[in-house]
C-alpha cells in the first residue's frame, strides 16, 4: 500500500516554508474541497497540495484574506500542477481566490483520451485500476466549512492527492503508446481559456 503523505494543516495560506519547498518541486498534486459545486454561490474551503516526496499541505481557505503564497505557487509556470478534474477546481480557485493556475495536468482528461475502453474516469476507478487500492470516499460529501476538520476528513483530503503522481505517469505512458499524447496535452493547455469562459457564464460555444 502506498504510504500516506504527512498532512500539515495550515490556516489561510501556505506558509513561506511550504511555498519554498513546493516551488522546488517539478510538479505538485492539487485538490479542492468546497461547500457545493457552484463557484459563484459556494465557498472554497480546503486546498490540498502535495509534493511527491515531501509534505502534504491542507490549507483551510479564508477567502476574504486571499492566499498570496498559494497564488504564487499556482501561477508559477515552472511547476506542473496535477489535478483530477482540473476544470472544477480551477473555476473555484479563480472565482474565490483570483488564482489563475498555470502549467496544468488533468488526469481526468488524460484518462478520457487513454482509457477509451471504459466510461469510468473517476479518481476512485483510476486508483483501483492503476494503484490496485480502494479509496474510501465517505468524507467526500461532508461539511468542509467547519473550523476544525475531523480526523476522517483530514485522512480523506490527504489520500485524494497522494495517488495523482503515479496515475499521471501511467496515463502518460498509455497516451504515448496510443499516439494520443499531443492531443491530450493540447486539451490541457486549453483549460485556462475554458475556465475563463466558465467564469463568465458561457455554456457550450460549440453547440449547434
């Protein structure tokens, strides 16, 4: 079983020490927990950021204060940010904290291009197939806005980012093998434009 990253809970923003550590990494994994799925209405509560070798930081967001250190990391083009379903998390980061993420990798997009033999592209399915482990998603729908998170919530939040590095490597290998790597990366590069359209309220502009 893959070792659980050491969760470090921070209030409001990444510490200077955490920012320095994560900025030295070539890639970090990122996930967000919210009060709902509407970035205009619902609060962004928690942002999990982990290096593959190093600490896993759980930042309890204080939207009114912003998060300048987190913004510096997320907008650093030298560090790859690995998400699963980046579109949703990026909408919240931009709408609630004015963070415009740069250099994005989305394992959901990669899975859709690589794993065309299935319609199951959720993180739980990817972890089961690639890592051979079963994720406990019990705490996914819970009150992430509470001041003190439960032990179960902290464990869930940490596990959500720990598998993304291995999943990325496996999917990259599959995409290269199936000659779909360039196309998948092009879709990921388009994400900032898509997020901007999402934030402005545009629907599917390609619809008839």
